[in-house]
C-alpha cells in the first residue's frame, strides 16, 4: 500500500468562511445588477459574476489552486472546449 | 448570354481540380508503397537502416499539403459563392416539400406538384421550405442542393441554359417513400413558358 | 497478488475527468440556451420575469452554504474531527433536501399556472416562451437529478465517516464526493442568472 | 499455479471457476476478450444487415424486402456498426488488452469501472435489440434527425437510450485510459517513450471524454421530445431543427476520430515491426494524433453545408476541415517513409496495413471533395458520401481492426494462424471492398441519393457491381475469421515475440500471465529501437 500522504492541503475554516462571504456578496451583486436595465450588457455582467463565483468555488472549495498541473491544465482545456462549442455555433446562428 | 456565368462550370472545375490532385497523390503514395515493399523485402535487404526522422522532410510534407489544401478550399469556396449569389432578375418560384411530394407555386399562384417548369436562359431562384420533416431538393444536372426545413426558408438558384428534362430528388431522408419523392424539371423556351404560366390546370 | 493501490491523486484525477463530462453535458443545454436567447431575446426576458426570484435566490444562497459545509467537512476530517465532518456533510444533505423542496413548490406553482411542457398556454403562446420554459424544465430537472445523486453520495460519506472508513489519511472518497457536490453548485451558479435574472 | 501461468489458466478473482471467472473478473485482459466476443457478434450481425441492404439494391424495384424493412435495416446497420462495433472495437478490445502492458502496468487504473463499462455496453446492446421486439425497429437512420425522429411511430426511444448508454460506456473507458496513462506508467517511462498505439488511445480518450456528453444530452432531449413534446427542436413550437444537427455533429464528427485514431495507432505499431526499422517521425505522429483530436472537434458543421445554415459558417467550417486533412497526411507520409530502406517482411498484418494505407488514403482524399463547399453541395447525401465514409471507417478502421487481430492474435491467444489462408482472405477482402465501394463514388457523382430504397434504372449497373463486390467482401471476411479460429485447433504455439517487436507487450509471454510482468519491465530510451531485434533475429525467421 502506497501511503496517501501526498501533501494534502488543508483549507483553514477562516478562509472557507471568507470565500462563502464573498460568494454571498457576489450573489447579492448579481441580483442587484439584474434590477438595472443595461440592455445586452446585463447578460455579460451576469455571466462575468457567475464566472467569478465559479472560480472561487473551483479554486478554493474544490482545491484546484493546490492541485497538480495535470488537473489544472485539463480543467482549462475543458473550459476552452466549452467556449469553442458555444462560440462556434454562432458562426451559424449570428449570420443566418 | 446576358452576362451570367453558369455556376455549374465552376463547380465542375473544382471537382476536376480536387479529384485530379487527389489521384496524382494517391498514385504516388501507392507506387511508393509497392516499390518499397518489393525493393526492401527482407530476402533482398536484410539489414535495415536506422532512420528515425528527417526534420526537413517532415516540415516539407506538412507545409506543401497545407498549401495544396488551402488552394482546394479556395476553389471550392469560390464555386460555392457562385451557387449562392443570385443574379438580379431571377424568376422566383416557391417550393413546399412535404411527405412525400413537392408543391411548386409560381408568382401568379399557379400550383403544380412534382414538376418545375422554367424558361430557358433565365436564372431561376427556388425558395424552399418544408411542411413537416426535413427534405432536401437536389437537382443533379445543376449541381444544386438545399435542405427544406420547417420554419426556415432556404434557396437555390440555377441557370438553365439548355432545353431539356432533368430529374430532381429528395436527398434528406424523410420516411417510407423517401425514394419516391422525385420530380421533373422541364426547361422550355421562354415563349412557351409564358404561355404555360397562363394556362389553367 | 494485484497490488491494491490507494493512489488518491489518481482517483481524484479520475473524478475530475468525470466532472468534465458533466460540465460538457450541461454545456449541451447551455448551447441551446445561448442559441435561443439570440433568437428570442424578448420572450426570454418575459419568461425570466415569470420565474420566482425569491425561490431562485434562496436556492442559490443555500446551495452556496451547503457547498461551504462540504468544503469545511474536508478540512474537519483532515484536522481529525470526524464528528464535525459528518455533521457538516449531514447539514449539506439537509440543505440539498430543502433545495429540492423549494424546487418542488416552484414547479408545482408553475404547473398550477398552466406552465408545463406541451401545455396549451405555452404551445399557443409566443414560440420563444415555450422554448424558455422547455429549457427551464429540462435544465432544472436535470440539475435536480444531480442534486439527488449528490445527496446519495454524501449520505454514503456520512455513513463511512461514522463507521471510520473515511478518516484522516484516507479521505479520498469524501473529497471526490465533495467535488461532485461543488460541481452541482457551480452549475446552479450559472443557471440562476441565466434563467431567473435575465432582463 | 505459478506466476508465469497465462491469464487463461489463472482465474481472476481467485477461486471462481468457469463462466464466473469471466463475468465478475476485473482483469483487463479478460474484459478485453469479453468485449471481443460481443463486439464480433454485433459485427457479424451488422455485416449481414449491410449485405441484405446491398442485395435489395442490386436491382430496380423490390428485390427482397419492402421499403419499411429496408429503412429499418440501414438504420440498424448504422447504429450497430457505429455504436456497437467501430467506436468500441479497437479501444475496448486491443486498448484494454494492450494499453496497460505497453506502459508496463498490471491493470487499468479503475478495474471495477472497466467491468462496469462492459456491462453498460451489454445493457446498451439489450436496449438496441429491444427495439426490434417492442414497437418496431427505428427507421430514422443512425443520425436520428429531428423532426422525423420525433414524429415517427417506430420505437426510436429504445435505440436512443441504447446510444446514450453506449456513450457512457465509451466515456468511462476513455476516463479509465487517461487516468491509467497518467498514473500507472512504469517507473522511468517518460511521455515520449510511450508506444504510439497507447498515444493514439490517449488522444482518442480525450475526445471520448469531452465529446460524448454532448451526444448524451442531445439524444436525451430527443427522448424527452418524444415523451413530453417540449418543443425544443420542433419548428411549430419555436424550436430550431438545425440546432439538433449542430449538437449531434458536435459529437458525431469528433466520433469519426474516436473511430479512426486507434486504427492509426495500430498501423503505427505494425509498419515499423515488419520493416524492422524505427517509425519515421515519432514525435510528428504523436503531435498529429493530438492535432487530429483537437482540430477534429472544430469541424462538425461540415456535415451541414446544405442544411440551410449561414454562409459564414460554411466558410469557417470548410476552411477548418481542410486543416484537419494535414495531420492525417503527415501520418500517411510517415508510415511510407518508415518502409524506406527497411527490411520488410510480408505477413498478414502488414498486408492488411498496406490495404489500410491505400483505402484510407482514398477515403481521406475523397473527403477533400466533401470538405470543399462547392463540390460538397453536389455530392452531399448521395452514394458518394456513403462510399467516402465506408472507405474511411471500413477501409480505415475496419482494416486496422483486422490488422490488429492478426498482429496481436498470437499474443492474446498464444496461437499462430495459417498465413496462406490469411493472405487469400486479405486479398479477397481488399478486392471485394474496392468492387463494393468504388462504384458508389461514380453513382454519387451521377446523382444517386443515399438511403434510397429504389432508384432510376440508369443506376442499376453500378448497384449490381457493388452488390457482387459485397458478396466477395463478405466471403473474404468469413474466410479470415475461419482461419483465425482454426488456429485453436492447430495447436501451433506462438512465441512471446513472433514478429520481432520492440514494445513491452512482446517482452511478456504469449498469452501474458495474470499480472502481466513477472519482473519489472525494462524501459528503452526510444520505444522503436530495433537494433537488438536485428541482432536477435539473424537471419529472420518466424515460428
């Protein structure tokens, strides 16, 4: 049996609570932003805030910040893939 | 002939260009393969050389095919543009595809089924839509094809410069009688066409 | 004998790979959302207004808290306080239950108001609205299914912590189940503004 | 029972006998053989369906079946060949068997998951058959295009669920492979020492992992559409049928690379071994595998040039399609250069590989005709396309599969087959293949649409020729399998390394023992270094 002691990162409770607070604040901001009508910009703001929240969860709750390169890199690849799939379909629908 | 180039010529040229290049390449590959297998067979050539790569060669055979491929793309794309750019003054005909027939409606509301009649020497634009599932209008003689989609109007145009009768088919699978969903495209002289258009069924 | 390897790094890699497939699964739906938002911007805004901001916001907040609880429980197990860890997970499961209960009420209200797939009001109304609610039901339904799966996984974790099969030094299972729960949370982070907050 | 006993003689898990030592096994080699068994079953079934289709088309009008039967048959032929044969064939059989051995591991990373994948495959199979007995076999074509797949009365849902489950099976296999390659390489094996077959599986696994979920959700949506009439793809309710096609091809085009990449990996193993010479441009082949995997995911909409999508999209996707051609061309050139100044020994696996290079080149080059927008319009959805993708999938992956069977058969079963019969079979298969599919190119250019139950009389000669070719082809395939199975009777034991290979699987006994490696394997600096082999096999002779 190999030991599984490969430097587990322990997140401090304080950090976690800090992250949670930030997440809640961002939630409030996104609700607030949706009250103001900025036209098309609204969607982008909402997506930006959601992405920030998502980054917080992924980096700290899911420990991605402390993971090895393989996982970090493959996660970026996946996001890239998602962006391509959603983006490339607009070659069609935006010009139809 | 009123300055319109028939797009099918470009399409055919693109076919010849791409298939020609491909045949040359294919023969080259096959010949090399056969020559190597015979020339370097073990009984004749028991001592293999240890070659693991050649930087120059590998770069060359990445770049040259890229150039060829891009030229093919360009020729294919310009042929496609010809199929999409409808010249002004085209006759517009509406076609409705349904399981399993084609309803053809002329600007004066004349309606016929499974038959398209067009005058010789005038560009024709067909606006196509579907009443139910997907269909696709394919007129092989004019190298055109487009899907009929419910809720979407698509078009093809072609230039009938010769008289005659041509088949058209459905090429998007649409059910049990898919293969029977054919029709005839008749190209007739312009005078006959005007007369035909006014005729009652 | 085959060595029974306990390579937690490897199983975590496997879990992440699995999460990628989940992300791509929802991407399929978000592609549809993006395409239809482009096609029916007005109807989507109208549809968004009919959804209850209250339920959406509450569910967002509680999911975030449950995510925190799961993250904290991993910390707890590493600090050798198994009881706290189990408690936090149990709390997360309960929050998941509240989430589902809210969802149930919300769906119930919608269905009561004649908004459900293939409802006459929707079919005869503006096409974009039908699409919006079609997506709403599919996305939230699939997400709800993931919540249920996540809750089951977390329950297993509670059980394993209490029977000392997850402990400090062997917390791979807890960590991986936690990852899954966080992913479900992330997906909701995107669903919430896209469905509820669209203006 | 000793450590060197083959995995056939060592039950895994220990203590179980007979069928149970297979059904609950977690040994990657046993699972590979279970895959072999069921995949061949489906392959034969779908071959027969294909033959019946071509028989029906041999003459104008009704020949042996009605239109509905015909439609169901080409649908099932497609679904079975794609989801139950080509996609799993090489990864699930040879990948499972060889990947761990090639990287010096004793199993895949998640053995239980591996077994689960097999059971998911079986469950998918059951769903696929069930549609035959409940509600009538589907008649939508394997593409399940909406709105037809939503409105038809046949039991499409069962088939959709089958494809969904099979997708999960393939996804989990990919997940397993990636983790295995990352975590279980024997100590000292660096990334650029991994054999090319494993590299190709690695590239494939990423596509399996990232593309399959899109198909899963799409098929699920069609099932929902059929059950609840949501209207997401229904034009009369505001849906857009074209979006289905986008989503479908987002998976199904990359799936083409899931099918062909492992085949290319097989060829990259075989050519150097029988040329007794290092593969030409190892790094270029690795890079092209990854390039194909990435670029192949960006070109899905080239299946939709006539669908009514925007011209801008046609431009972009046509351009990208031509760029995918480059890495494939690089591979073909590398294989041929590998033979240059080699010491080539003709064997059945090599003959199949040469067939692969030729047929795959034809398939790839005709792909250029389809990639160019202007020419695509004319030949799209005609027999030209049918011929093209059969050249790539059957002439490519199919031949690679046959080559792999002949190449690794002695390793897997420890038995050598008869060469003469294998040559006869390979020749028949190739000739039959060319007779079968070449006429379809001509038919397509003449304007013969695909999925046609009946056709114009002027297409009859071509269809007749294709039919005859089909019979030659299938006779050759039958002969090939008879020959392979006869090897069990001959009792000609194969050596551990009958061909003179350099990768790790040739360093273990044939068949391999349960734990693959009795002592830790030795890693060469370069996986295709033949200098030792050349010394050992002087003068070359095969047992």
